[in-house]
C-alpha cells in the first residue's frame, strides 16, 4: 500500500484474515457519536496494550475492529478477520508508542477522516456508522488496514453489496417501524409515508391477521437518494 | 465548566477539508475528560472558523488542537448569554427567586416614607 513506512516486502501474509462470502452478514451496530467515542477512547487502550502510537492509523483500525468484533472475530460480507492476528501484526509493524508519527501518517489521518465524512455524505445516512469507517479504511488503503484488506482482495463495491444484501436478510432481527415512526425518522408527514407505500416507492408489510403496516429499517433507505454537492452550489 | 471561544484560520475552506478537521476534532475531544465541542461557525469571507468549547483550561484546548492537527489561534474564556435567560425557559442550574425582585417601600398616610 502506498507510503507505509512499516511495510516490508518479505512480510508474511496475515493468514488468519480471510476473504470468503458469508451467507449471513450481521448488521453493523448503529453508529453516530457512540461509535466515534468508542473508537477514539479505544485507541488509547490499544496504544497501551500493544505498545503502538495511539494516534496512528493502525491504532484507529484495531480500535475499530475491537468495537465491531464479536467473540474476537470481525465479520462483514466477504471480510472476516481474527482480531488476535490483527493485533499481533499491529504490534510487529505499527509505529511504536514512543516514536513520533511521521508526516505521511499525519496525512493519512487527515485523509481517513475526510473519507469517513465523504462516505457518510454518499450514503445519505444521518449518523456515521461502522460501514462508513470500514469503507474509509478500504479506500485509504494505508497501513495495516490497507495491507490486510489488500491481501484479501476485497473491493469496496463488494462490501457495499454485502451491506445491501445482508440488511435484507435480517427479517427476524431488524427493527420495524410503524408509518408514524417512519415519518418521524425521515422528518416527513405520516401522509407522505402512506403515499409512498401506496405508490410502491416504500415497501411495507402487514402483520399477519392485522391491518397494521410495518416498514423494515432497511427499506427506509429506498426513499433517500444521494445529493451531488454541485447541485447545491 | 468554563466556556472558551477559539479562532482558527483555515486557508483551505474546501468542505471536505473542513469536515475532516471537524471529525478529527470530535474524535480527539473524547481523549479529554472535561472537554466538549459545543459549536463552530465558519466565516468564508475571513477564512476563519470560530469554535465554542467547554474545557477545563486553555492548555487542554491547545493540546486538543495539536492532537487533532487543527489550527489554534486566539483562545479566550467567554460567558454564555442566551434568550432563555429572559424568557423563563429551563436552564441547567437555574435557581428560582423566592421573593419579588421589586421592593415596594411602605409609606405613611401623608405619603412620607
């Protein structure tokens, strides 16, 4: 990956980080301020635990994985990572905690947070979430994250596709909204939501044996479309 | 907790650069126990961003700016004033007066005090 001062051409592949299609892509947890706080606060613990610089991109990546992993494994779509293997690699290749970050690393940090903001804008979702972080790491292609995901050969489009497919399979677990709740979430009148449902633009379901309508959380995005910033100037 | 106003010079007012800086500022704010970003205002004409923070000290704010890699110019302690002070809205820590604020002196029948 570009400009990583810790890269060594003879470094062995991170064998436990593997790429495979999974049938079930569990939803990433809701993000927002809790996610940013969790990752940020976690970076200090990563620095202490692994002896790497707690502001580095590697610390950011490991902290993110710790936040989003279950039982020591991070899994989303075609990406499955063993957290212990990633942390071991961070200890071996990361910027040591007692050394200053180089200019390249500072620039990578700037680019990373810009990419997170860009992913949020593209998605149209209100809060920054784990998917935004994951795609930003992939697009940045820097440090440990760039190396690991590069070795897996996974592209951002595959992750985005898995996000769309995975959300649709969460029928038993996914939050359901009444038309009123959907209207509040979207910031529109409930009659607008009902009109969308009648026109087929917004998919809805009835509870068995009842007239009550419910909208899946994953279907709410169908009434959002990304805005080109050029339109707003 | 004291409130501070910070002036930051931003040469690059590109929205992407500003958003990246804002996110770095937010992320780094969580590294401090008593530092909270309240609001920022961008002045595109003057190429400055004025930020309002709650913090324990100016030193914390300068360290925060260093960690977040954002500019940090003038830092000054300020007092917050808002319409809720006059409109009887609930504010945190507000104390209701127990007596009238207007004292009417008693007078004699002749009108003397």
